[in-house]
């Protein structure tokens, strides 16, 4: 019998390994109950803590994988507040240490992210997702499209102030969008309805929202499965 799958695909979340409230196991369990199909745990990292965080995430994810097969969990990092010139080497090191997904903390309007971070992440093929990229330029959005870097529409408080700008800029150049939670606490997880509201609230049409909520996640999931060796079916 096929396993019933949830409807939510979320590629940006945090545990108490960085600044979230929950252990990796509890975050996974709460995502199962919230009807998630896909969860990426991407704790904040610099360089020195990559190994510690990835090893813990992998051990906890692998321990519960067979018990909760209805959710597919990928482990990764969010490279956060690094100098832009360090991002490529940090992404390489994260991949070397087993990160299945590499996010970069973009130039959100509510934090002092270093100027040039969006440009560096968008041009790095080792980066999968540029999260809350703020007032991203068309040049950087086009570079993200060219290098296979997804751009985020976020549920995160404050970060979401520029969702409309991100959507408009991405659509203008054909960059791929995703809706993510940036969850740090249990109420921060998405519902299917909230994910759709985020997409439509950013100005997407119904068809564009469907692309963002279903088809674009399928693109990224296929990439992550190939990287992690998983061959599960949506």
C-alpha cells in the first residue's frame, strides 16, 4: 500500500542547534502532524560549526526515518551573515560534510546582512536556495535563475515585508520561487492554506502559485534526492 503523503513542501526551518526552540526530532514530529510531505532542516551556520550541526541532524533524521515514512526530511544549513566572498568556500565545505541542501541568509530588510550577499549566493552553483533576499535586484535574480538557485517567499516575521518585491522581480526574469516557513517555533510551521496565502499575497496568480507551491518544489526535491541517494516518490 502506498504511503499517504502530505501537501506541504518546506525547505527552510531551524532547531535548537541554532536559534529555534525544538529538537530536530520534535520538529520532524510536529511537521508530520502538520501534514508536511517535505521538510528541510537548515540551521544557521558559519564555518566552524558545520560539522557539529550536520552530524546531529543526520543522526536524528536517520533515527526516525523508518518510524515516520510519510515525511521526507533533508538535512542542511543556512549560511548566515558570512562575508560574501566566503560563501562559495563555505557552501563547498557544507556539501563536503554531507549537507543535502545549502541555503544562504539573504539581504532581508530587518537584519544587517552584508551587501553583496545576494549577488554571491545567486552566482554560486553550490547554493540551492537564497532565503528572504529582500530588495533583490533583477541582475541577481537573473543570476539565480542561471545558476539554479531558488528564491524564497517567506512566512518569517519581518523578512516577509519584501515578498511582493521578490515575487515581481523573480517573475520578471524567470527565476524559480518557493514558499518556506523559516520556522523557529511550532506556530511557525506552515499550513497548506497559509502557504497559498503567502504566494497569492505576494502577487502571484493562481497558476503562478501552483507553480511555486507544487512544481518548483518537485524540481528541488529531485535535485536533493539525487544528492542524498534517496529515490522516494512524491
